[in-house]
């Protein structure tokens, strides 16, 4: 068996795929594996066909794998749609009562999940646990570990539920062990790695909260809703204010109001909501109010594919709004990077008094990730330049001209400062003006902050050999599939390295250009249809990629698929 | 002691004879009489001639986007509820562009006083119909009339059980400043719609037109505590127009249901990332 365990759990919406996969992920994490689980779901509450695509590995896993070791079918469609993805000697688990005409063959294992659960545990509700027991027997997990896990997982529901689930799991486990014992086993690690497991949405919210963000206003929109829900869940214990706004326009304006009044504030949305926020983005810019916006992309335009993934809002995020102003756009590649990006985002927003967009996607927010426990010592809070003057409060100049464009902030309620903020062009004190001279000086003041943002921009990260012949560039969440894809590609003889762009703006170009010039061939891999990063890099460096590898069907790249694309000569 | 002078005196960009002047003066009187120091007041406005009012006051101000005064005011109030927050703009800003925000700000019942300069016309963009224009109001964007029912902001507010619903008139500064003072004192969302003439673009609803029709509810035996009667009263228009407090009710404020700010304002919260230690441990 490969160094990773590749699992798919398919079924209808509402059948418990989420809870099965979460339980399975918890167990795999608990034996010391890294887990990644991508949610492939339709935009509906019941029915249809959804699946969770999971990888567990000793090394950190940021992507599912194409070839499956185990397919757990909770509906007939899973058998017909995904059986071909199961490798030779892999396992397709299904309930013949559910799929009476199911296929025959060595990889198919028929197990009456519901009937067994009813017989052994007294309730069909535990049918999914029977399937988990069988899957983990096949993978080679000790039953004691499985049983201890079930105790922990269902412990809060009472002893009967725990006992029932253990009985159900044992039944599935023993039947599978009996018939599948000849199969190769996955080698579970001897030493337990300490990890945390959570969705990307929760990692983002947690990163924001760790950085001292205490205010979130947002409107529910897939795939960003998990971020706001995390804030609501922790209002009381962490002292947060969360507001479900009436729309995204209100959401961004509320966050701006809160930030103006002195707290770290954010909003979260997807592309459609961000479209509504754009006027507010400009308001944050001209009033120089720090603001962090998380934009979790999904395929557009308009409603697009609401529950799927894409990277087609890059140029929009960089250019959104009328007028000109500096901003930063961060493009973390994993949940862990997204956690770290949040504290960077708040520090940049407050230091430069600009809007900062954290551009993620459904792949990051909806997936379940494990990673090393968050190191809170790494979280630094830099609130930027704050006004310390005294004297006549009316003399405070919120927009005082400064060499670096950064004028000290004061908050309303400060006895030494009256704070005037204006969406109109304004003078140094913040009062409305139409003076040509003041206009020029204030535009210049705001624009000078861009130089600071450039100096602090995160440089692209090179993965792989320094002496590469081919450079593959990606940004954001494509990192997850690109890392193993490059491993496969290199194993086939390619001398290739991966350059991941963690911050898309400001993109001054020199680091990317230097890396590209060293390569004999350059490729840009993106989840959109026009190659937005390739265009941005061309605009910033004048360099053209030899090829762009694009995907825009709403599904993420799988490493094997991407490796095959890389292996093709022409594009 | 706070005086009207503490709020400063500025040159304005308003037309001579505009109702805005009476609103500005009434507001200063109300603030002085309520003893609110300029440093503890935040004026939030949108865009329009009315929305320039914070520019002519010496106090904290956020002059934001057209229609968006209430969300900014909401965020600021939640961040620091020790501030007195007033959101002030015109009928186009609050009832048209910002109509959705008004409904939901009332539902939330956040402690903000919302003052609307209602002259039934768009002034700054030069004379188009506003949500409160009469159906027959003839303008560049409503030739021969808008043929739409005029907005009834006070009826809307009462329908949503807004705790303080009042109408003032720019021609009665004494009543108006009292209404503003009461609105500020009211714990929760207060809507004060202020009738005012637009001397440049509304030739129908003139100072005299209003003057001939308004009467004060406080001079009648009106009971502002009855929602059904208040709703009926809010629709009275044309021959006679009631001013004063149309409706009062007591509801919990939005702030009072936020556990994080029960003891101190959010802006005074102390934070250390290590506060999350136990959650990280639990995640493992």
C-alpha cells in the first residue's frame, strides 16, 4: 500500500457523509496520521450525490489522491460513479440491501450495514459505524484503538450509544478481517504525531481571533459561512462581537465602523458578497480605516457553482473599486498558512491603514485539515502608529502628511483627539475639501503607503531543487495538489521545482522574474479559465509563461491528474 | 457644562434658507442641553446635502457612503457603546439607498439616534424624486409624476416596533431640539423624521405648505404607547400632519444581548494570543 491511505465516502446529502468522514478523520488523526478531507458536494440539503475525498498519511497531507484504497458507498451512485477509481486490490464497501444489483469482483465487499447494525447494535442508525469498522479492519487498524476512539467520539451521548457503536464497529471489523485479511495493510506510524484537526474556515477564524480581532460582521454565503459561525460560537468565552448583517454592504460598513472606533474588525464572504462590498472597500481605503476581508472564492460569475471551488477572483480582488489606492492581497495555500495569514493581514491593515484581502477558496475553507498545533507564540500584534499627542482635541490631524504616508490613528473617545473621517476627499484634519493641492497631497500620502507594503510583501516560496530546469508556478490552494504532483513529475525524471505565491499583491515581480528566468520552461497552474496569475505576472514582469495549465470545472486538481498534465509536451 | 458653542461654528455649503440650518441649530441645542461632550459624540452620515451636517460640528465624525450611515454607526456603537452615536442624513440616503439598513437597524434596536432630513426631494443631485415625494411630484426623473406611493417611514418604523418614532418640523426648533434630546435619551433605536423645505428644488412642499398642516401631538390627548393607534396616526398626511412622538415602546437593546460588552466596551478589551492556549490544547 502507498504511503498514504486514500478514501472516498459517497452518498446522498443528508445521509451522514459528514459525520462518517469526520469520525473516520478523527480516528486516523488519533493514531498519528495527517488527514486531509475535501468536501465535494452539491448545493442542496437532501438527495443528490456528494462525497468526501480523504487522504491520511504520515507526512502532512494537503490534497486527496486520485487512486482510492477504500470507497465507502452509502448510496448506489457511489458504486457506479467511483468504483473505477479504486485501485487493484482496493476495497469497495457497499450494502447489498441498498445496491441489490451491485457489481461482483475481488475489490467489492458487500456488507449489510443497516441489517448488521440492527442485529448487533439494535438500531439501523449505527449502519455507518459498521462501514467504518470494516474500512479500518481492511486498513489494518487495531480494534482496541477503534473502540477507544468510538468511546471518545460518542462519549457525550451516553453509555448505550457508545456500546451500540462499538458493537456495530466490531461486527463490521470482524467480517472484514475475516474476508480481507490477505490484503496488504497500511502501515500505521509507531510514533504519534501531535496535530490539530479543523476546517480551513475555522483555522481562518481562529487566526483572526488569535490576532486580537474582536469584531466580525458578515452575511452567510458558501463557502465562507464557517468563518462567521466560529465567531458566533465563541462570542462569550472569547469576548467577541459578531453580527449577521442584513447584506454584505452592511457587513463591510459595520466592520469599517468598528475599526474606526478602535477594534480589530473583519468581514468574510465569497465573490458575490465581495462584489457588493466593493464600494465599502474604497471607503476603507480613503478613510484609511484598517480592514481585513476574507474572500473565499467559488466558481462565478453570479451564483456560479455555489459549493465548489475556483480561483477566478484574483484580478478582481486586486483591482476592485473605483479610484486608486494601496491594498494587500494574501493567497495562503493551506489551512495552516491561512491561520498565519490572518495575523499578517491584521498587522498590515493596521500598520498601513489599508484594506487587506485574504483570498482563499472553497478548497481551503470547507476541507478538513490536520497540522501541527498552532503556535500562539508566533502570533504578534502590531497595531501600527497610534496618536499619543495631547492638547486641543480639535487640532488632531487624522490625515497628517507623513513621509511614509502613515499618520497616527486616534479613536473617538480619546480626550485628546476629535477624529474626523470622510469618504469625500479631505484635508489633513479629515474635513471635506475640493482643493486641487490638498487632493494631490492626500492621493500622494495614500499612495506612499504602497512602498511600505511592497517592502513587506511575502516572497514566493520555492519547493524542490534549486537547480531546476522547469519552474511550475501556482498560488493559493493549488499548492495542496501541486506539491505531490511535482513529486510524481520529478519521479518521472523532470527537473522541476514549484514556486508558490502566498501574496498576490503587491507583486513587484523581481523574485518571480528571477525564478522564471532561471528556468528552461515555465508553467503556471491555476483553477480558472484565463490564467489570471499568468496575466498578472506578465503585467508585472513582462515575462510570458511557456504554458498555462488551467482547470475550471469547479473541482480541484488531483496530484496525479496535474502530474499527467505537466508531463504532456505541448499546451 | 456643555454649551452650544462647544460644537463650533462653520461656514456651510447649504443654500440660503435651507431647512438644514434649523436642524443644525436644533441639534446643537439638544446636545448642549443633554450635556453630551463633543469628544463623546460620534456623528455618522451618508452622502447628500443633509449628510454634510457632521462637517459643521466640532465632534467625532464619520462621513461615509450614500445610504450606509447606519451600518457604520452600528459597527462603531458595538465597538464602543460609551459613545453617543447619531446617524443623520436625508430621505434619499436613509429611505432609498439605505432602506434595507434602516429596517434591520430598527429590528436590532441598537442604541442609535437616527435623524432624517425629509424634504421629499433629492437636493444635491438637483431635484429628482425621493422615496417620500408625492406620486404627482414632477421632476427630471419623474416627468408628470412618479406615480408611486410615497414611502411612509414612520409607519414602517412602527410596524417594526421601533421604540422611539417621532416627526419634527424644521419650522419649530424648540419642539425639534426636544425630540432630538428625547431620542438620544431613549435606550434603543430612535427614528426622528424631520420635515424641512428644500428652497431650491421642491416648490410644492414649501415652508408654508408644511406650516399650514403641522400640529403637535403633545398638544392633544394622544397616547404614544399604543402601536395600532400610532400606526394609524403615522399615515395621517395631506390636510393635517402630526408632529411629536408618535410611538414609544420598550425593548431590549442589541448591545444588551452581546455578552462580550456586558462589562466594558469592546475597544477596552485586553487581548493576549495566549488566551487561546486551552482551545489549542482541546483541538489536539
